[in-house]
C-alpha cells in the first residue's frame, strides 16, 4: 500500500517545516519526511532570526513540528532514498526501509552537510569555539582572540570579515602558500590588523574544554580562543538528480536551478533552504519554504480547477 498526499516534503528543517505550515493551513494533506540531520545541530543557539534570536536549533524545530501538527500535517522520521516522476506528473518517494509514499507535488529541503578541514580537534569543537559564520556567532565571541584557518585563497575574505568582531585576528595559512595571496589582499589584511602566519596547522590545544591555542606542525603554538574555518559544503541533491533537475556549479557547490518561488526545472518539484544555496540562514530558509508552500498550493488549486473545466 502506498500512502498518498497532496504534497510530500522531504526535509524537516526550517524550509520544510515552513512550507508544511503554509500548506497545512491551506487545508492540504502533507507529509514531512525528516532525516533528523539539521545543518545547525552542532550550534547551541541560532542568531539573527527576529524574535527567535538566541533560541536553540532543537527548540526551534520542536516548536515548528508542534505548530504544523495543529493543521494535520504528518511527520515521519526517516530518509527518502528514491524519487520518481510518474506518467501523470506526480511523484513516488521511497524511504529507507522500503515505505513508499505518493505526492501530487514534491518539495525538497534536504539541506547540505559541512565537510570540515581534516585538522585534529576541529570537528569535535565545531559549533562551540570552532565556527564558520560571524553573522551567526560573531557577537557571542566578540573581542576574543580569533584565528582563521585558511584552506583556500578565499579564506582571506573570511579573515577580513571577522575583523569586524575582533581586532585580534590571526590568519593561519595552513595549506595556502604565502605567494598565493595577492598584493591587494596583503594590503587589506595589514589595514585590518590581521596577522598572517605561514605553516601547516597540526591541531588545537584545549584546556578545561576550551580552545586555548592553535598548534602548528613545527611545534609552535599561538594562543587563540576562537577558530574560524570554511567547511566545504556538500549539498544533498541526490533526489533532485534522480528526477533530472537542472543543476548549476557555484564556488560553493552544485545546486539546483530554481526560480523565485523555488520551482526547479522539473515540473511539480520545488526546493529551498540550503538545498539551493550555501548561505541560506534559518530565516532565509523559512522564507523560501513559505514562498514555495504558497506557490504549491496555488499550483494545485488551478490544476484542479482546470481539470474541472475540461470535464
């Protein structure tokens, strides 16, 4: 038996829950498939979301699931592993374990995974005193001793940005050669007061569960309280690829091509959140989900009206 819904939402983060809320309030039958892997899970708090600033990601998602339940939206914990579009232009989705569900429309909000630099200690402290976004965490660590771990020449940009929150910033070149930095970048770093330290980073020193220093391969240690890194984003586009959605290469990964409402190149499939871009914060993801949800409802409404007219 295959359970049928008007809309199947794959992804239970901010984008998926927001779309589900709009659709539930529009009296649509909706299923949310939630793998339980939100990108911001390592963080204790989320910032920059008006009226929700400082709320924990887990609390935010729990409140969202409670809200959508009021409108009859179903949530199932699981992973969607397969999606196919049938002859009628509707969608069959298979979950890990074999359960199959059917949706007239499909909304993909599967997000992305952050692949961290392979430096001992970085993964263990990510979201605490190893950070990647100053807009998310800069205020909480302001005026502390910052380090920035360079993994690409773009790390210079990150070092310059974080200097807004502290005037004590050290850029550790790590795998970036000093001669890869352009003269204008060096001048900007100097103007911002950012120290540049060549040499590979071997690990982090931690005392009493707090970062105290960044240790180089030559044995020297530089006292730092915070380390900013640039993870490699790995978008979860598997379902969209199965459906034949058009993808585009960007400096931050390969993402689906979508219009202003989140509609992909596959009719009947929308996407939003970090599934469509690296820099979609929680507030942006929720907005994208809202816009897509309203558009999907209108699409279903006029499809049914047009079908009635043809009868």
